[in-house]
C-alpha cells in the first residue's frame, strides 16, 4: 500500500470514530472518498458535508467500483455483501490498522495505548501540539470539543494516533513515542485471558522504533517486561515516578496543580475539566510535549484551553443546583475513576448514576468489578446490556450486576423509563455512563433537569 498513489478510497463502516478519522485524512489530501455505514449519524452527516459520498444500504450497486483502496472495520460481518464483492474481484482490501501502520512508518509517530485514558491523552497531546503551533496530524477516537473533530492535518510530519487494542490492531504500529496507560483485563472475547492481553501490550512496546521512548503509567503489572530504549513513568501523585502532579487543588469543576519531572517543573497548570484521572492523563500529555521541546508557557496555555472530549467527563449541566456529567466509561476502573472524581468535586450532592453495560462478554467477565464501582454512587439505575457486535449469552443480563450491589437502591429501566423517573425525582449529581447508545438520553435528560418538558 502506497499512500501517495491512492486516488479513490472506499470505507466499509465509514461512520466509526476511528474509520472516519482516516476517511478525513484521505479527503483532506485530495483523495476521492466514499463509503457505507449501517445508519446515518451526526458524524456521517459531517463527512457528507465535507464531500464524501456515503450510503446506508449494503448494496453492491452503490459501492465505488473504481476504488484503488478499500478499508473496512473488523466490526463489519464477513458476510457483508460489499466486502465480499471487493474481495471476490481482487481489490486491495485492508483494515483501518493497516493504513495507520503505513502512517506510522512515514511520519514521526506518537501513539497512545491502554485500556483506559487513551482517547483523552491522545486528544490532549494533539491539542497541545496544535495550540502551541508545533503542529501534528491527529487520528483520535473521540470528538475534540475544542475543534469538533476527531482528525486534523498539518504540514508537520508528525502523527498523534490513538492505538486501539481491540482486534490486536495496535500491534501494527511503529511509534517513535509510545504512551501506555493501563493493562486491565478487557476484550477477553478477543484475547481469552488477562495474561494474553498483557502479552499484547508488551508486544506493543517492542514495536517502538530504535531510540524511541515509552511513557508508561507507574505501577503497571509486568512493568519490567515492557520494552523501549528510553522509558519514563508517570503517575497522578507519586514522587517515585519520573513525572507526576502535586499540590492539586479543585477549581471551578476543574483543577490547578504543578507537574514535576526530574529536571523540570511546571507550576500552576490549570485544567478546566473534571476528573482526577484527567489530571493524571495531562501529566502524560505534558511529558510528551516536554520531550518535543515545546515551551512551558505554550504548554500551560494549551492545557488551560483544553475543553475535553465529547462523552469524557463531559459537563452537560454544571451550576450550583444541578450537575449532569456524561461519560463513555464502560469498564469497572473507568467507572470507579468517574464516580469517585465526581463525588470529590461535588461532595454535598446526592449522586445518581445511570449505567448501560456494553457487551455480554464484558458484563459476564467483569460483573463483580462493575458492582463494586457502581456502589460508590448513592443510587444506581441500570439499562439493559448494549450488545454491539455480540449475540446474547444465556444468563447474562444487567441483573448480574444489580444482584451484586448491596446497600444501595438499584433498578433496571429502559431509557424512556429513566426519563420518566427524572421527571419525578431529584438527582443533584446525575451521571450517565456507557459506550452504547446511552448518549441518546443526553439532550432529553438535559431538558428535564433544566425544568423544560421533553418533546
């Protein structure tokens, strides 16, 4: 695959957050882009407005028969007729990760991997590089609030890439700087065991280019097995790490703190978004910026202007009377960080969490952890499991989690029932969390909490 000789590219699953970033990369480089997705979304509408030809029916009569490259997502079933047609007619058909592999070969690559935090850290890094004028090409797994984008381009031969562990796709990347946030068990439907998943993250570090740098969270299991010519460790607040935060103070739903490294300190960094885990994420991002030689004042200015990522500790409402936070959290550790940080910022408000479990396998494997994290709330509402790519598993439902939460009110409701519940109850600190379609509740819930009648 020669990225410089592609005239037309077709995406099967173009509306995915990672796929759309690559589609935008080609589109902004003058390549004709088209694609298929199952349903029209706000994101696919944006892509169409940017000039891409998109349809929503699996129909070989609608695909681009002159495409010089076909990119598909692993979430597409193998029986998809368009995918089959391209393969049967000997088109070059590749996964999204194959395109990213070529990009990391051609550019100075900064990749961010791990079971938590990778979207936030990669977006923070890309934002600092853009805001400071350093420049980068950003391939992100979320929508940056600052730019309302998951991709932007630059003449700078630098790429910031969120490295997705699903389907082992991140093992194709060859980073110059690699960030590793966490190795907690997840995607066990792919990896089988926690040990096998850890091996994949170790392999990720082995792919770092010669003289490259690994920036890893202090305290990871099997840290001694991680590979890189240069290693740095970051942590929220640990003076044994190479980089850490100290003097952390709450400030208007965000934080102010110092970031300390062995040979430098940046005092009074202001982060305007919530979540202590985001302070830790910023330590990793700032460490990357320091490695690149970005000026301290430029780093501070960029972090102070960072508005976050949609659905990552996103304040839907934040006033003296009502706080509504929406978050993508879909793993027990992400939920723990979300709920504990929210309670720390708003200790006097009753905390109600609505959680939509994502995947039957994840619910089955991590039900105990979900229950333990959700018990940090005052009241819990569970939605039915969002299946995504999976078929139901007998005996696996949201009841598995509900039955393990003791001492707290718990109920299982449909989304429409949650909205009715909101009309009759108070929830001064209201949190919605999950990676499925729970975000569809955000606007109607906002109207109810602001005292308006949903239409």
